[in-house]
């Protein structure tokens, strides 16, 4: 651990305050506010075009904001050019320079900082050892595998001891097996260095597995910030619910008032929702596949409420079976633990869909 | 998949320019203004003045449109340029395709030989070509003997088209070959996988992908042919625009603005052509940033294909190199007149030029090297400003530099005399009498070539490579020095070679500016020899020396490119 | 070598004779249209004769040379202008770019043929003479069975159709003089008729003087209208070419003049004196140069077959040449030639070809109707848009010399002449076709 000490710098916070970015009529980031704590492994998660990469490049200094500011360690860096920000970025394509060896790539940032030659050599070796590539120092980038290239890109970035580490979809160019391994390595490295790290991804699994907190973005707006579990359990809106994990969303409308207030699901079935239940007037019923249970049609209700449904398909997932069923006008997924191949619901038959008030969410439209 | 969806290209994201970039842009603008705008302007403004009063008028352009000869010339110039592009493509396509697409023994040799036609020394090249293809050249004399027919290779507009397409087809060859090499192997394999093969594969996948390269070359050919005056004049074709401009500008005793009016028309037409080709290319920039795979899958030809392939290549090379062969023969010939081959051979011409040529060679090397050097510095700078910054008006640098392509050398030469002869150094020598003026004129004339090559090279570098450097603490200037320039090295060298080799045989501007024999380059020496009957042999010998010299430098730089590419692991 | 000893002797004489003035030294710069074959022997001989002076040769064609002097006059670095065409010197003189100098050399008569050797005003001096004539490639002539031409009119004959080449008079001072010589010798109307009849047989009109001998030397064209030394030096180099002086021609001197504000005036004068000295004159006899010396004494050193304009009766018959007249209408004549001939060559050749066929048919079987039509065709071809008087009128001159006063623009006039020629040739072509039908 001592060997790594020279590469660690005190962690700092990153604050983004009221940032707006637009290209012509295209409003890419809208009033973005974020507070990333020091030492945090933070993810920007969202679909293509949500603005997450723009936000990352804004922190690195490659974009200019129309308004708002970026603070690193409490200092406003909005006016600084990229080369004065001390923000290390690992590019999606790695951006390794083909005309330099691995060692020269890693040495680059140190040389630009005017670090003495001996010190450069020492730190390059250190950084390469950190990612386990010390033996490939004299290779050219084109002679490395994808995973190796990715690690060189990381080594090159951490070698300059940045205040913040930015990772732009660093795993997207790797195969599935490699991805799982590298993401564990990244997490481990971040833990060791204690570096504030921002990770841009469109893959919720990546974000969930390695990040402390996630900002879910859509359409240039931060939808919700929280730990992976918070986001999963208590999505703030339909977008977050749908983007993180599988969510069944049933549309419908409120009918009646007072004690007779009911939620009528598209297709006709109704659920009692007293005014005291806190269910808003315009909302959708949301639940996760594992939070519902199927029971044979015509049997007794096993939960707060039950809906009739038709089984239309199933997938065997090992420990569980995912059923696809149609309830009213909505197609829903339901996970049932797999016990025996003899206790299955057959496609084409009817069944009961049982849900508890405690495990469903009512999300405003 | 990736999350860069907002702007079509990442490079478009740079919003502002650094003070350094602004200073650089201003410096380049000043250079272009001083050495291109000012001299040319002092000459061309005559086209906009009224006879007698000297006040501004457009009546001369009205005269231009109304004059049948000029409109005919305009149309002929368009026709000849377009047809030259067609024929140059016919020559270039098989050479480029076969040498990049197939495992082709001698591909490097073909590429090098294919470059040679571009370096045809003035005057003597035309004489050599006449001796081979002329109405009483070797081929026609033999044809007349055997079958009693003659082919008018060198007659009229068709003659111009023939000579121009042979002369300029290397532009298409070079650009197309580069583009073909950069196409990812997977593109072609995907098409093959979907059932496409043979010519359809070429027509539907390979050629469209190489289209940017092809268009870049084709537009150069078009503009060069449109603006070239030497070839039509040597074939005695006068009803084309460039020769009309030249004849009028240089005839003594005639103070007619039409020559300058035509020059303006030439420049406008050329810039328009370049602009159109740039527009046609917009959004078709298929440069593959991922340079893995190493280009097109090289197929092995079947024996039958090989025979056909080599046959076609040899035939084309024989045709386009015939002028050089004729030049070589001429340089060894005693008398060659109205006969298929010279009467006898001698080494005397080489002996005659041996003593003087060392001075010419030295001057040529200095001038062409300096001009090429200036060109690539400017080329890299302009390409960078245009492609990597959002400076207002940066395209104008590009257009201005490209406009140099269209300015007749003699207009530039006169402009330099007019603009700089009055400027004296402390000791009283005029600025225009220093040999550096020749270098500047050459650099301005050849800048468009280097600029094209540099732009193409920069376009192929992914912006993230530069951003990575900035992210690690390198300023823009440092990034250019340590990342951009090394990665562009191949393109820069290619630009240098093109500028250098064409500058080495340039005459029209030089002729006006050479002040003394001790400052004269090879092309001038050639011109002096070619003014007399006895000078024909020595002139040819000097021409051979020029071609060899340029070819040697070209091969040398190709070797350097290859070695550096290999060292970088970017080669294939 | 005699020439060497003479040069040496002269050199001594020269240095002593101008010792009272400033001794010439340093670099003397000459702008010349002469080729290396001419300038190299002169440079060698001159530098030997006047030690301490280096001759710096700037080779430019005549037009470019004039343009160059004009553009650089503000800060002139050139001492001498040295070229053939007297009209170029007239232009320079008109623009005050030449300085007057009276050579001291003796033994040079006032006139060669009927042409004054030196500029009467003393701005330039003739140092060699040249005559215009017809040059042809012997091998070509044998292969195509061409008769030997003797005079301008011969070139208009059907045998020479598509075999003749000439340089554009607007581009070549020497051709301009040839055209002017024909116009002065035969008169405006008849001269143009001859020129156009000849032009119908042209294969090409080149844009530089040397383009013509070059094409004849290599056998691309059979016959060329050139200045004599092109042919002589080609013969000296071994090319199978012949040359003849036609009856209407003139010998005109090649000249040298000192440029206004010459930086090295003393050396410039020394060079002029050297050119006119016996030693300088003898250099002209070298096989690569072959020009006619202006000092009659030098011909004693030349071979017997060397043309001598001072004794040869042919040259005495040669017409006089009015330089002022030529100068007055330079632009008009050149532009007429270009608009009526150069740029309409295809049309003109088309008519001429048919006309030759009509003549051939008439020779076999006379036909008065066809004959009359053919004469009409000839008249249509010969028709001129302007008369001789108009050609020299100040209005037209003004249009071509960029006169300060407002007036007709050159482009307008050119356009009129071009349509005149186009219409005439189109009518002529229709009539010629008719004649051919009638004659057959």
C-alpha cells in the first residue's frame, strides 16, 4: 500500500450549480444542480442523448456552459481551460496515442507538468504497476488487447494525480466477461486511491454494481440522485422506475371519491384507494416483477388486492421463472421462485395477480 | 450506443478560440494578404476599372459575357476540364483499385511511377510528347506506315484533354489510393457476406466509401485543368480561358483589361468548384477513426484476373509514362526529326549540362524545399484552424489559400514585381530581386496541394486524442506539437512531396522573378535551353535530371513515411 | 584563334579608349530574349575583352522583358535590353525606359538593305541583322511531296494545305514584323489577302516565336514562317531543314539599348561598344548564332555561302520598312490578325479546303459559274472590317493602348471584328460549297 501512497491526493468534492448548456435551439442541459461528495464513486446514468456526456465534458472543460458553474473542492473552475483543471478523464475510445509507447503515453501528463525525468520514470512505473501492466511499458497501443488498452488509459490518467477522475463509458468497448472484471478493478482502484470519481454510463447494471451514488438523467434534466438501492426502491418518477430494473406500469384513472375512491385500471378492473392512502389523482400503478405473486384462477386472494390475468408466456431464469401476463390492457412481468417444473402456470390459462399495498408504488404521470 | 449525440461531430463543440489561435489566424491572414491578396489585387483591379477614367466599373464583365470568343472559351474550358476528369479517372481507377485492393506485386512501384506524370518539366515535356504522340510523332508515323491512318492524340480540344488527363491523373490516384487504404476491412466483408461481389461490390460499397478521396482528387484535376495555360498553348489551342488570359496579360503594347477580367473569372470558377466539392463531401466524411484492420482486405487474384490486371496496369503506365520515355530518348538523341526514333544517340547533351546543372539543382532543391516547408507549416496551421476551432471566418483562410490554385503564375509574377519591387532593403536592393521572393511565390502557388493533404490527415485524427492530451495538462499549442503533428506526419510529408515536386518544375511565376542566372532553378535553365535548336538535347537532359531529382526525393520520402508508420504500428 | 586574339586586342584598345571616362567594372545586367546559344559566347568573349566586368544574363522572352522593365522601373536594376524585335524597343522608348547613347564604334553603315541600322534618335543600336523567310523540314517535304516554296504566295497553294505554321504576331515581335512587312510591301488590302490566303493553309498559330522552328525541326509541321537565324542555327545543329528568303521581306537589325537609370552605366556602354566591335561582330558568325553582322568587314571571315546583305542583290531589292507606321498600328494589326485569323482558324481552313477542291476541279474542267463563285469566295475571305486609314486612326489606337481619354473599349471592337469575320467566313463557306457543286 505504501507504494501507492504517492499517487493519492486528498479527495475533493465536485459541485455543479445551475448549469445550462445549449447548442442553438437544442437545450442539452437544463438547470443541472449536483453535489458530489469527496471520495465518492458517482455515476451519471441515462439513455443516449440525455446529456450525461455533455455534463462530464463540461467538468473536464471541453464544453462551455451558457450559465451556472462547476466547483471542484469548492473552487469555481468554470473559467479554466482543460489543461489547468487537474481533472483526469478516461475516454470511451481510450484515446491512446498510437505514435507513443505505453510508457510514453503514461509519462505524457507528468512531462507536461514539468516533473523531473527521474520522478516521471518512477511514477510511470508506479502507475503501470497499479494496473498490472508494468511488463508492457515498451509496447505500442496497437499491440495491446482492449482490456489492456483500457488499463493504460486509466494508468495514464491517474499518473497525474488528478483531483477528480472522469470515466466516459470506459467499459463499452470490452466484451461481457472483461467488463465484469474491469469494473471490479476500477472499483478497487478507486477505493485504494480514494479519488472522487465520476462514471458515465447508459448501463444500469454497471452503475449499480460499482457506484456509491447515481444521478439518473433524461432529456438534459437530473431525474433523481441517490444510492442504487434508493433509486430502485423509491424511484422519484416513472422514468427512473422504468430505467432502473424492470418495472410494471399500469395506467388507469381515479374514479369515485371519499371511501369509495377507486383506481380503475385500463381494461376495467378497479382497486380501492382511499383518499387517505396518499394516491394522487393522476398516477400510475408501478410494481417490480418480484413483488407480485401469481395464484391459480378462482382461488382465494392472497394479498391486499388481486387482479385476474391471462398468462401469455414464460422464461426460465434458473432460480426463478418470469411470467408474462396480461391484466386488463397492460402486459406485466411477474417473477416466481422456481420450485418444481410441476407447479407452473401454462401460457393460455388464466391466473390471479396478487399485490400488496406495501410493495406497489403510485407514481405521478 | 455512445453518448455523443448532440452535435453531429465532436469537433464542432469547441466554442471559442484561444488568444494564440486568434493570433495565428491573424498571422496567416496577414501572410496570405501580403503575398497573395496584395500582389494579385494590384494586378486584377484593372479588370474593375473603366478605361480612361480608372473609376470602378463592371462594364468589362459585361463585355466578357457579350464576346463570343470568351463565352466559347469558357465553355471549352469547362468541357475540357470535365472530360479530363473523366479520362484521368479512367487512368487512375484501375491503378488505385488494383494496387490497394489486391495482393499486387510491385504496388509500391506502380504508385511511385504513377506519381511521375505530375513532374513533367515545362517546354521539353511538350516537345517530347509531340515527338511521340504528335501528328508526325513516332506513333503516327508508324501507324501511317502500317495502316495508313493517323490518330489526332494532340489535336485540338481532344489533344488538350489527352495531355491534361495524363499529366494530372496522379492527383486522383494519390487521393483515391489513400481513401481506399483507409476503408475498414469489415465494410467490405459485410457486403460480401450479404452477397455482393466483383464489380457490384466496388460500385456499391468500395467506391462510395472512397468517394471523399476521389472527389478531392477530381476537384483538383478539374481546377488545375481549368486554370492551366501551358498545355493548351503548346498544343496551339487558344479558345480556352486560361490561355486567353495569358495571351492578353503578356502581349506588349496592349493595355486591355480583359486579361484581368478573365483572371477574375478563372479564380471565381475555381473557388466555386472547390466549394462545390467541399459541399458535396459534407456529411460524407467516412474517415474511420478506428484504424484497426489495416484497410481493405487484399484479395489474391486468380491467374486469369492477374493477367488482366497486370495487362491493364502496364498498358496505363506505358501510356502515361510515354512522355518521360520520349524525354529520355530525346536527351540521348542527336537529331530526332520526322522519324519514329532518333537518328543516333549521344551522351554529349549530358556532358553539356553537367557543369551548369549543379547550380540549378542546388537552387531548385533550396527553393522547392523552402516552398514545401512553408506550405506544410501553413497547411497544418490552416487545417487546424478550420477543422479544430470555431473562429469566425476561418473558412476564408481555406478559400483564400485554395484560390491560389486558380491564379495564373504570370499574374502572380507581375503582381510580385508590382508590389515588392518598390520596397527596398537598406542597401537599396529591391525586395523583389531577392531569391526569397521566388520561394514565396512558389510557396503560394503550391500551398493548395499541401493544404489538401494536411486537411485530409487532420480529418483522420480522432478529436479525443487531442482532448486526452489537454486533459492531462497539455495546452493547445503543446497538444499540436506533441500529438497532432506527429500523428499527421504521413499526411504532412505527402503534402510536402506534392508541393516540393511540383514547385521543382514550376516555371510561369519563376520566369518573371528570376533575377540572375546564379539564382535560377532547373526549370528556368530548361527554359533558356529550350529557346534554341541546339539547346533541345541539353534541355531534355536537364529535364531528365529534374525528373530523376524529384523522383528520388519522392521515393525517399515514401520510404520515410513507411518506416515511421511501421514504427508507430499504424501501418499494415 | 583569330577571334580570341582580336578580342584581346580590342579589349586593350577599349580599355584605353574609355580610360578617360570611368573604367567599367562590376556586374552589368542584361535582359534578353536571346537563347543561351547566343548569350553564352558573347558573355565569354565580352568578359575576356573587358576584364573585371561580369555579364549577368536574365533570359526572358521579349514581351516578358518589356513587361519586366515596365514593372520594375521604380527601382531599376537592369543595365541593358538586348533583343531582336525593333518594335519592342519602340515601346520601351515610348515609355521612356531607354537612355540615349551614341556608339563610338566605326565601320558600320547607316543602313542595311533599306532599313536604318540604328534608332535615329539614338536610343538603341542595331548589332546584327536578320531577315524573315520560310523554313521547311526536308524529310517532311519529301514524305509529303511538297514543292520547295520560294515566296509567300506559294504557301497559299493547295499543296501546302495544313502544312504551314506561324507564331502569333501579338506574341512574337518577329512575326509581327513579318506581317507588317507583307502589309507594307503589298499594301493593306492586298497584304491581308495574301496573309489570309496563306492562313487558310496554317496548321497552327503558336504563341511563341520559337514554337515554329521547334515544330519544323521535330517534323510536326512541314513549313514555318520564321526569322532566318532560327533556320541557320537549326541547320548548324544538324536538323534536316532548309530556308529561303522570299521576295517581299526585309532585313531588320537586332538591337541593344541602355536602360534608363542603369545602375552600371559605364559597363553597359562597354557592352554596347563590344557588340559593335569587330570582335563582337565575329561572334555572330558562330554556328549556334548565325546572325548577319552589321559591319560589312566581318563578312570576309564568313564562309562563301554566308548570306551577305551588303552585297547580295536579293537584299538590295528588299523593301524599306517604315518603323513609325508599324509602331502606330501595332495593336490594331495584331488584334486584327488574332480576331480574323487566329481565333477563326477552323472556319478559315474549312473554306480554304473547299476552295482548293474547287480550283482542282476547275483545272480539270473549266466552269465560268464556279470560277465567278470562287472569286466571290476569295473576296469574302479577303474582306477587312477596317481600312488602312482607320487602322492608324487615333480612335482605334486609343482603344488598344489604354489611352487616358474615354472611348471605345478594346473588347467591344474585338467583338465587332470577330463577328465580321465569322459572318464573312460563313457566307464564304456556303458560296464555296455552291461553287464546288457547280464545278463538279
